[in-house]
C-alpha cells in the first residue's frame, strides 16, 4: 500500500505522529526509503517460513527460453537484413563512382 503525503499526514493526526514506528513500517524512521528485499513468494504468500530458493518448473523455463530465443531471432534477422542492405548500397555507390570517374 502506498500513502501520499496528505494521507500520511491525516493518519498521523488520527493515530499519532509515531504510528509508522509503532507499526514497525520499515524505513519511516529514516525518511521513508527502504532497500528492496527479495522474498520467496511461496513463503510470503503461504505464510510459511521457507528458506529454500524458489524453483521454477521446467515447462516455465522452456517457455521463457523459447520467448527469449524468438525475440533474439527476430533482432538478429533484422540486423542481418539491414547489414546486407547497407552493403548493397555501398557496392552500388562504388560502382556508380567508378563509372563516373572512369576507373
């Protein structure tokens, strides 16, 4: 939840100026900035205290890898096509230049 400055002011008026400290809201003792913390979603959502790393199933990994490979393939294809076009343009300019100067 995010509270704008006005909402924070009203909350402090209703509940006291130290409400965030009493609630142990991280960062509000030091100006409201907190360092992001990585959380294991299974432990966070399930309320479990899980210390094992998050595991992604092989099907999801394959789907993500395929999506990345598809994007890379498109970008490589576009780059190669552009390079060939530019090389052809340079070749045509050289031919035209040599024709014009009689080489």
